[in-house]
């Protein structure tokens, strides 16, 4: 799953990186987050009939249209398995008609070692931004004070870099698929599901970070700092924290 990520890019960086044509919220309402947790509002990119728009959405998926279907709108859904989303009544219509991109500087996953959970930060190796593939829907009215939309991040099997840490990773779309992903005319859920494959490990790097990120109340740049020397080695091997061996270039970061 993807349960925590970084959304700390400047608005100018996001607008330029994704060729966004309109900002749908007051810039004063934006704040960077270094430890995004479920129910937070983060920048989200979607396509309208005439332009690409950056808005704010809530990280939770509780569609208003399921309120009468017997499914509890209070369930906290933050991820959707891409392998089964096209067959799920809960996700299928959004996968076909309401897709978005979530800009992210990176995401966290935890490796279990005995009774401990050791956090790792995965980032683009070129210093840019990830584009998480996500689906959105208007939130059920009993879950919010005012009309707003929420999203779920699609997940897939891990690539070679993530696999030693976790058995799932977010769907991360390369730039050549952004137009297709956002196009509302592309409404074949099965076709879209086929786009949800792991980003190759060569485009990512990872580092063990301090356990400050384990507490969702900590949401500052210190969450990104590598683990200090006293716990900055791999819990199993005693070696420095993982990095992509194909991209072991200290000048990248």
C-alpha cells in the first residue's frame, strides 16, 4: 500500500512540471507537507473539457454515489489495487471516468525487522516529481462540511528497489502516459488498468530515514533526513541504507 508520501514542491514547480493551465484554489491555501497522511488535502491534477487544472483534494475515497448502495461511507479507503480496480463496483466507474495525478516528491514505506518498523524514503532519481496514478470522486455528504472531492492512490506490485521493503508500491506514471491517463474520453477501465505497472527501479532511489516520520504529527523537512549513524545502517545486514545500485551516484542528491 501507499500510506504516507511527500507533497512539498512549490506551486510554480508543479504547474510547470505538469503543464497545468489553471490553478483552482487560492495559493494562500497551499502548504507543503513532508509527511502526508490520510485525510489531508493535497494538490491534485485533473483534466477538464478545455484545460488541465490543479486543485486540492482530500486523501480519502468515499464516493457520494455509493451512499445508497449499503457500503459505509465512513470506511477510510486510501488505496485501490490496480489489478482488480476495473472489476470492483467500488472503483470501476472512477477508473473509467475520474482519474487524476498526484504530484509527489517521494513516498515512504516501512521494513519490518523484529518488532520495529524502519522507514525508507523513495524518490525520483533525477530530483523531479513522481506522478501517482489515482482515481477521484465527490465525497459522501455526511463525511464533509462542504462539497469536495477525495482520491485513492492506485497500487501495484513492487519493482526491484521497493520489493525488499514492501510488497506493494504506488502506481507511478511516466510523462508519456499523463495525457492518456487524464483524458476523460479514454473510458475503458480495462485498458486503463493495463497502464498500471511498476515504474522501473532505474528511475528511483531510496534512503533509510529517521523514525521521526513514523509519527503523523511530524510534518516538516526533518522527516526527509537520512537516519543518523546510530540507526542509519540496514537492520539485517549492518550495511548503509539501501540505494539503487544501478544509480549509485552521490551527485544525484
